[in-house]
C-alpha cells in the first residue's frame, strides 16, 4: 500500500459533490455558538480544572456544597456507609445533584418493528483510498491526521497482506427507537402532559409519535456499521470526525462530548496503543488530547492477529465504541457503537460456513466487494435508554462546568420531549426504562425452524441483563396495567405467565470460543460483555417440536432499578414476577440446516496454557482496588485511592511480597493481577485492555477447574471481570507483541467517566 499521494484534490463522488476530505478541518456548518464551544474546549481539560477546582474553578460551589452537606448528613445518620445519600436526604442531596429521572412514554405497540440485522460494511476500494490526501500506510506520520505517529506493526511484518481499508465518519444524525405510537406517562403510570418541539404543552392522555433523537453515530447510524473480519486479513479503519457538521441544525442537547471529540476503541482487539483508542495513550502521544477533534482522525489498524500469534488466543466478537476521556458514557449513549465479529478461516474452523470446521450455525455469502454476510448468525446489541418527559430538571455537576451552555441547566427541557435523556453524574448510576435490541425497542425476529448463532453484546451504560427464553400464553402486559410504579416500570412490559421453554448453548465469551460448550437456563450480560449462544428453534427443552407461528420471548429476569447493581436476579433473591420481554421471536418455516450442535465435552477452542506454577506468582501480583470515594467535585470513583491521571502509570497496592510495583509489564511477559471491589453496595464490570485474561482465583479460591456455578465461564478467556459486591478476582494475563500505554477501567460508563480508570504500560 505505497502511496501515490500525487492527488491532493478532493475526489468527487458520484453526484458531483466534493467529499469533505480527510484531515482537512471543515469550514462549513459551524454556528457562532458552536464555534464558541470549540473555543472553550480547546485548552484546559475538565479534570485539570477540577484539580484547581477545590479552590477556585467553576465547580467550587458544588464542591463546597458537598463538603458542607456531607458531614451534616452523616450527623443525621442519612449518609450510608458507602457514601450514597439515603432516600430521606434526597432534598439535601439535591444541592449536589438531582437523582430524578424521567419516566419514558409508554410504547403502545411493541413487538411490531422487525429486529434490524446489520449487513457487513463495504470496504473502500483502493481506487478510492489511494486518492485520499493522506493515504493509509506504514510510514512515519501515516497513522493519524497530526502526522506524528506511525503503526507499530504493519501487517507485512507478520507475513500478512496489506489491510482491507474501511472508512467510518463520526457524524451527527437522527435515530428512531420505535415506529409505535406512545402514551406519555408519569412515574405512577398515569397519563402525563407532553410537549411539542417548541415546548408547548399537550394535554395528558394524548397519544403521540416520538420525535427522532439526535445521535453521534459511526457513519450516522445506531448501532453503527458492522465489520465482518477474519483472522489473517487485517483491517484498517479510517475514523474521521465530522461532528462539527450539522446541516439540519439538530439539537445536540446536553450530552455527547462537548468539544465533539471522539476516540474509538476496538473492544478488545489485540491492538497497538496508537490504534487502541485509549486516553492514557492519546493524552501523551498522537493528539495529546482526550480525543480526535472535528477535522481530525486516525487510522486504527486491526491486525486480526491473535496475541503471540497463538491460535488459542483467537477471539470471535469485538465491538468498537467511543472511549473519549470523561465523556465515554455520553458518547456511547449518544450512539457511538459498532460491531466487529471476527471469523477464523483456518481449516474452515469458524468461518461462517456451517458445512466446515466446527459447523457452527452460519451460511456465508461472499459479496463482490470482498465483504461477506453470514445468515443465521445474528448480533444482538442491548441498550437501554430513557426519553425526556419535559418536566424532569436537568441538573448535575457538569452544569457548573460550562460543558453545555446552550442548555442553560439547571433547567427543564420540554422542547426535548421524547428524545434521549442522559444524566452524566448520577449518584446511583444510570439505567434506562426502555430496552432496545440493535437500536429498536421491543423488536420482533422471525426465525426459521433451525439452529441460530446469536452474538450478545451489552452496549448499555450500566445495565446488567439476565436472559431467559420464555413462552407465554397470555403474552406481554404493560407494567402499568399490572399496577407497577416508579422503578418497577423499567422495561415497560412483563409476561406474568412466562415460563422458560428453551436453553441456550453457550459457545463463546469475550475471549472467543469456549474450551467446551455450556448449557444454560439463563446467563448474565454485563456492560461490554459478549456471550455467544446456539439456540435450536426446532424443539423446546422438553423435546416437543416447535410449530410455525409459535412465539418465544427473550426475557430479562434481572431487576436493576439503578446503576448500582441488581436488586433481584437468579443468583440473588430472584423475583419471579420480574420477567421483561425484550424481543419477540416468532417461529417460521423449516429451512435447511447443516450446522451441528457441539457435543457436551467437545473442544471448541483449546485454552492457552496456564503455567503449572502460576501460584508462585501470587506474592508478586499487582493489586488494584476499585472503590467509591470522594476526591472532590465530580470525582467519585477511585482505584487504589486515586483518580485516573492520564499522564501517569498507576501503582499497585502493597502485595504479599511487600512491594508496590508500577503497573508496567515487560513486553512478552505474563503476570497475575488482582482486581478487588472495595465497596459493599456496588458491582463493577472491570475491563482490562489488550490481552484476554483467565480468571484463576475468585475470593481466595482457585477457580481454574471452573466449578463455580455462579460463574461457569470463569474457565474461558475474558476481558472484563464481573465484580460482585466485595469480590476479589485474580487473573492471569499476557502482555505480548506491542509496547506503550493502555488502560484498565470500570465499564459502568458513569464510573469510568468519573475517574474509575488507571493507566498501565508495556515496556520494551
Ligand atoms: Cu464501576
């Protein structure tokens, strides 16, 4: 891919319009107020301000308020031990932040919209990318628009071909979660007033259409594109920031990175730091900023090469999402989510062709542009949202920081009625009350009578799900009609007579195919986690055959009223009445099926080796404790007592060898890391970038034999530690192939954005 860079003029698209060109700042479409925002955010980072903040910056009033309020609450016994304001103290706590969330309007006609099934993104033909002003390539300055980075490993160094090139523009666009009409309701389920786009009230009881929500999306869609990748065929994705362009003058509301910067992380590819999209890298190299600003961009090179070149490290399902420091949650919630299933063509093992290799469900169709689609192999992206009711006040600590001056917060926003509502800094965390799959609320999927492969992904800010496959004779009822109120309205619908009717056969987790399949009645899906399953739609779990027209509901049975943790799940005090149908599955016609259900103990993918003497590494392990704690201002989440400092490598807590090592590992080394949940009342989906790990200890017990019924996939490779309250998990992991800065962080994005992250690095 050597560059013929002779052409510097913009190429012309089919309809004669010049394409806005890579890495040339756009000069169109920026309003004066938008320009002011860009100006305001050109310098000091918000967290820098916050450090100053205790004495003088904009957040001082709130910080002082909190300092004043907390002791008073503690005195009255209203501040619980984990720092959460008790309900009785809500009014006082409101001085710091308001915990009120809107109740979304009720979707009246659920399960009518079809589940959108993404198609593979088309690659850019060489004729196109060779015309780019800066073409992709291995040379100095060819990795980003600043011209100051190069790719650490170019595919040719691995004996791989040049990458397939994709182009993804980060754009302002709109998204509709449903075509159904809606009834505005309040937290008691009673019909409520709604508002038109000018903020004019509309009488309670009026049935409405939902306005479209503004998104920041990869190529302007939610979810964004899906790249079907293959091991051995690297992909280079040019991400380019067009968020300054807003030709339709869409209201940007009060979330999404206020400077419109983005930073894309392929979760959890084996990727060099410059292509990894993490702020520990970007604040020190490349942009030297939290993200890439409008007009800027980068070529993220995904080698599609397993760690150490070891086939046992191959994975199967990535996703890419925003990772802009301090605003990851708001950018992801605003739409920056894309999919990246990765297939393994070696010996036809897992190449999307059910006639070969492991014979997992999938019928592959190769497209003329070099991409391919796989039928019966369907990604399912779960995302919960909340829509503005026009009467809930928008107020949190971000409002004191000038992030969204046009919103004039604290304020209500009747003009945003029906559009996505976000809260940056909720004490209890953020969860939505409308559940969506692939961007559509309560969709329907018509399936053939055969086996399917489903790739589950939780792209929610904080919500954890637990799914079951259920049948229901009477079908879904609104939670309102069943007398539920407030938090119990989350999910909007219930199937009171729902009964489990099918099992899942788990074949993969974050780290790809499992060492052996696992039959499950239900499974938990934590933020950012991937879980893959085969479901056989020809028969029920009792062996009776299905018939055309039968209906099955994919049902969430984990009640999670706020972002702290669940109140009820199968593992902890199950609530038999909490059965929220998320997707309707309708059995259709028979269809040929050459796939084979893996046998009970069949090896899908062998685990990478764990040294016999791994316990000898215990004394010198690195230890990181995640906890709630106030460092002032919005910094609410700490690791080893410190907030994230993007310029620094973190330090381990004192380990049994009485050392406090820096979070640095030599290239090609392996080690044990411990992640501890220091708090009692919270759960944390803790994500480590770079290599997949294997859980070896949970709460002091050796779990390498995989005997923990609550965590049956501890035997697999993962990139996210699901930490129950008070849990401590030790993982074994490698640090191979690349050098440079990476991060580890909580994937409850409200926690991540409020400093629950640390920098670590691989040294030569
Ligand atoms: Cu967390």
